[in-house]
């Protein structure tokens, strides 16, 4: 669950070794698309069995941009500099809760 106005740390595990690939983590809520790339993510690789853990920290502004009482779709895509291989996960969903005191807290 994502609560608007918070700064959640969202880990996603992909059952593949994505080392050497540019990673994109996209959140979609209605028409709003938010994509984080390598520089915005913490990425850990494990070879036994092969998996990649991708962690994103969302800002207050980013979570406030999601519509309350809705669903966010989330997908990981990755590609190397030549365009091959290009991989994608299935789309996952997460609920956006509501918050009583809106806005960014100082």
C-alpha cells in the first residue's frame, strides 16, 4: 500500500540477473506516469539463484501525485545499450490509500 504524502521504500524482486542492463521502474496511476532509472534506484544482484532486487524511494511529492483510493500499476523493464536483450516483468498493482492532512510536510 502507498499512502500519499509519505516517502515509502519500495523493493521489487525480479527472478533474473539484470546486471549490465539499464533498469526502468515505472509507476502508472491514471494518466500519471512516474519512471525511475538506474540513478534513482538501489539495485542488488544475486546469482544463486539469479535475481535482482530493485529498490526505489518515492518522495512526498511523488506519492501525493497518485490519486487517493486508487490503484498504481508497477512494472520493471530493462535493456542493454544495443537494445538487446529487452526484458519486462508482468504488471503488478498496489493500492493507494488516503491521507487526511494533504500537502508536503516540512
